[in-house]
């Protein structure tokens, strides 16, 4: 195992054990050693969160652990967000309205998507979590958005995605739609009528740049 792999493994372990202080100092150390923020996120922290999710599914962890994992992640993101943003290039690309679908309050992934979109030159209006279809449409019109980006982490949110995208169309919002989050994939994107889909924030940058170019 290389030193980098060992550090990422340690970061994952600390995330899973909710050792916030040690985790924060290890993340800082990893950044000092030149491990990119993106890799710390995907190779350490997100793997840790996935593990927490699996434990939750197996009923080995419960809601307090889920909440703890979110709290730890939010604290670490305070350090990582500026680092990730600083390392992605910027030039003016368009206006994005970003929110989590109605009924869903998960916002960690959305925050990463927002940070990367901004870092890539998009003007991002983050309209929060548990966002009703009408608010997506209103806000998209208000900023004349080129893109509406919707996060969805719950299976129960999929029908709301359909409703939201349908509402955007009936309100004649002239913007592409992109969805992402743990429970959505290419098939779901097609079934709910979204224009674009990406598995993570980094892939999303390429996908939306391509999508907007074709418009
Ligand atoms: C932390 C967490 C919580 C926290 C959220 C805190 C917060 N502020 O966000 C709390 C404790 C509040 C919570 C609550 C619940 N949760 Co929860 N939670 C999680 C957990 C462990 C991690 C999610 C996370 O932040 N991941 C890290 C981020 C970085 O990843 P991400 O969100 O997937 O985002 C990345 C990509 O998906 C993508 N992406 C995300 N959004 C978007 C949007 C666009 C446009 C694009 C392009 C890309 C994109 O890019 C991101 C970065 O690359 C997951 C497990 C998991 N594996 O996902 C369960 C999970 C999502 N939760 C789950 C459940 C069931 C719940 C509850 C219903 C539990 C309960 N019984 O009350 C509630 C629902 C509350 C609600 N109404 O929303 C289930 C969902 C299962 C399902 N199929 O529906 C999961 C999968 C756990 C599990 N395995 O059972 N949860």
C-alpha cells in the first residue's frame, strides 16, 4: 500500500468511526502532502459515507449514526470546499439553479455539486432542500437559468422528480435539466424526463458543458 492509499484508508476509517478531530487533522495533513481534495473526497470520505449507508441498510447503524456522519462530513467540507474550488478552472459558462427534490433533505452531495459548478464558471443559485416543483420553476425563471440541477437521494423522491420536470415544462422554463444522487441513474433520468444525468459532481461538469453546447 502506498502512503497515499494508507492515508485515504485512514480517512475512511476515521469517517466511519466519527472521529471528527482526528479526521480533520488527517485531512489537513493529506492536503499538505499534496493529495488532491478531490481524491480525499472520493477515495476516503465518500467511501466512508457509503459504508455508513450500508451499515444503515443492514440495521447495524441507525439514524443517530447517519446524522453523525453528516455532521462530520459538513465539518470536513469546510476545509475541502475551498481547496476543491481553487483547483478547478473558471470561465463564464451559464446560470444554474440547484436544489434537492421535494421531500428530501440530503444536501452534502448538492453542496459538492454547487462548489464544483461555481469553480467551473457557472453562476449557481442554491435553492436548498425539500424544494417544491413550483419553487424550481419560479427560481429558474427569476435568474433566467440555462440549467436546473436536481439532487435526489431517496427512492421516494423519484416521483417528485417527474413532477418537477413536468412542471418546468408546463411553465415553459427554457433550461436543460440534470439530475443526480444516490438513487438515480441513466434509466431513471430517462423515465422522469430529465435531459442529463451524471454519477458525480466531476462527471457533471463535462456532461453539462456538452449539453449546453449542443443547445
Ligand atoms: C448522511 C445521510 C443522511 C443525513 C443527511 C444530512 C445532510 N445534511 O445531507 C440524514 C441523517 C439527515 C439522513 C436522513 C435520512 N436518510 Co439518509 N443518508 C445519508 C448517507 C449516509 C450519506 C449521503 C451523503 O451525503 N453522501 C455523500 C455525498 C457526497 O454523496 P451523494 O449525495 O451521493 O452526492 C454525490 C453524487 O450522488 C452526485 N450528486 C448528488 N446530487 C447531485 C445532483 C446533481 C444535479 C448531480 C449532477 C449529481 C449529484 O454528486 C455528489 C458528489 O459527487 C446515505 C448513504 C449513501 N450511500 O448515500 C443515506 C441514505 C441516502 N439515506 C437514506 C434514508 C432512508 C434516510 C431517511 C429516510 C432515514 C429515516 N428513516 O429517517 C432520512 C430521510 C430524510 C429526508 N426526508 O431526506 C437511504 C436512502 C435509501 C433509498 N433508496 O431511498 C440511504 C441511501 C441510506 C441507506 N443505504 O439506506 N440521511
